[in-house]
């Protein structure tokens, strides 16, 4: 197994960190709030460690588990400390009305992250279409949750897919990073379902292969 660095200390950081530790990965948590980072490390257990916020992450795979409103500043602050890293973007640039985005119409969240990341960092979109508590629970009735991914580098996507599989989840490659725009719309789909039909967030979006 490998070392996975997580920038952030919220619900998604806890969900992914918990699954990663259970799968045998070493988890490093980095957060502006050192107390929250320590609390999450205690929660994750299994030898998880805290890293220094802004310093080079120990893991080659770095999970960007902060809100979209903060992620661009975070990536800029880390700067060349993220050089050569595989950045997993789990964010959704959803506007306060929950029906639109804060990004300009000609771009999308993952693309904006790629613009401010070091040129030799690879950005892969993943985990953005699952709720943290659903993700933390893992498989449902023996069926793994689907995690949609998008990215331009085949090797980077293969590494993220292998990581997802190690968590007991099913990676579903949707294509190049441009498809991250569609995955971000999947978040709006979920929010629409909560508001108009399902009325709760205890569900997941996935693929059923027939026949």
C-alpha cells in the first residue's frame, strides 16, 4: 500500500481517510486548523499522521478535500510543494442557490484547479458525486459504490482507479478532464433529487449494468 495525503479535515476527508486506513494505506492529514487535523488523525487511527500545512505532502496522491471556495487558494499556497503530485479534485463549485455554479460558463472547477497547479502535477476528478456519509459506509448490500473519475493522463487515472478499488469501491472512468464538467453537474443532479423527489441524501448515483 502507499501513503495518501489529504488536505482538509471535513466530512469527505474523514470518509476517504477512514476507508484508506482500513485498506492499509498510510494516511497523512494536512489542514489549516491543526487541532482539526489531529482530531481526524485520531479518528482515522491505523498510524495516520498529521503533516505541516503548506509543506510538501508525503504522498504522491494528494486528495484536495476542501470546499471549492477555498481550493484554488490552497493549491496556490502549496505552490511547488505539489509539483509532480497526483491531485485528486473532489470539489463541486456549486453556487448558493444549489442550481448553478460559481465558475464562469466557459470553464469548470477541475480546469480552474489545473490552471493554478504546478505544470507537472496531474489533476484527476473523483469522489465528487458521492455524499460523505454514503462514501464512508462503503459497499451497499455487497455492491461497491461507483466512483466516477475524469482526467487527461491515462497513468494518473489508472493510479486513482487502483486506489479506489483498494477501498472496496468501483472506479468508473468517464474520459478526459473535460468530463469533470459533467461530473460537477452530477452534484446538481443529486441536489435536485434531494429537493424535488428523494427528499433526503441517503442515496448514491451509480451504474447498473444489465444483462
